[in-house]
């Protein structure tokens, strides 16, 4: 494994399957992320992260590296302009581990170029997205619009 | 939330008093600052240039890990420490409303421009 640049953790009072669905179902991600994550989620498939506003602007793209529901999802993660340049793809690993009736969701982001636009963006983004996801699953309402 | 999850949640979720007590210590804040400057350090790296014993640093890191402000990853024989700002974001969200947030972010950006990037 590469040495990750960032490791984010949140504990969520929900079953692992619900947390998994909240990562891969466009109608769920739209609620707390204002973006739809779209793919068939099979290893090797393309995925995209697009605005849930009318214009459906695609903001991120990548490939599904590994998908083991409801425990582990590994994606490459890039700006659309860099889709054909694998060296520019960063990598995100989601791990869902049940602990004492709740789940520990870990998001590991690696292969980031220090100081890059992606590096700056995700530092601001992940804490917001994870707090909003936790709020949605535990209280039924997400945080107000994040972006 | 069903009863089963509620019970477990009260154990696993971080108590806000414990979180604030963990931050209310200059040595622990320094450790968080060092991780913010460079994420993913080992205990030995964190001890360098710090006026604390290895044992003290190790205990502070444990406290920070208990409240989920620090997470660790094992890589071979090394244990790497990461700053996890998610619980701080949850506190922030508790008292700051959407519209205030935009104004506060604008103020923060203005202050940064006027004072330079260094937050001191």
C-alpha cells in the first residue's frame, strides 16, 4: 500500500448496508453531497461524480478498483480533464467496519500530489461530506448545502 | 435510530466533553499542529524536536486517538498517525448556520489575505 496522505474516520449509528448504499446510490449521495455517484460499481467500470443540479456537471471521474459490499470500495479519483492520464488519478478507499453496533467508516485518500488543486479540495471536502453523511443516516436530515 | 443502535452509539460516539478536554491541552494541540503540517508521522518522527518524553507523546496520542482526532494506520512495523478533523467539523456544524457559514468564510478569507497565510 502507498502511504496515504489523508485518513478520515467517522462513527455512524447505522447498519453497514445502509452506509454502503449511501456511498453508491445516486439518490442517496444527492441528499448529503449534492452530487450523484454513478456507476454499476463492478471492478474495472467507470464511475462519475456529477452535480445533482439540472446541468449534471461531471466534477470527478475514475475507475472502480475493488468492490466488496458492504465492506470495502476502492476507486480512482480524478478531474474529468485528467481521465485519460492514469498518473493523475488519485485513489480513495472506503472501509466500513462494524464496531459494537455502530460502524466505523474510514476514508483513505492517497496518490495525491501535494499542493495540487485536488489536494486542497479534498482537505476541505471530506470533513464536510462525512459529517453530512453521518447526520443524514442518524437523524434523517443532511447538513445544509455544502458547496 | 433503533434501541440496539442507540445503545451502541452512546458508547462509540465521542462525548463532546472528552473531545474538548483533549483539545484543552497545549501539548496535544502541538501534536495536532504537527500532523496538520505533515500527516502520517510515526511516534519517533513526532518526538523529534519536541520537549517531551517519548512516553508523554505516546500518552497524548492515545488520548487524541480515543476521541477520534487522530487515526492510525499500520504499515509494516510502522504505525502512522493522521489528523482527523471530522469531529471538529461536527462541533462546528452544531452552532453555525448555513448563512453565517458563508459570511464567516468570507471574513476568514479576508483576514488571511490581510494577515498572510500564517494563522499563528
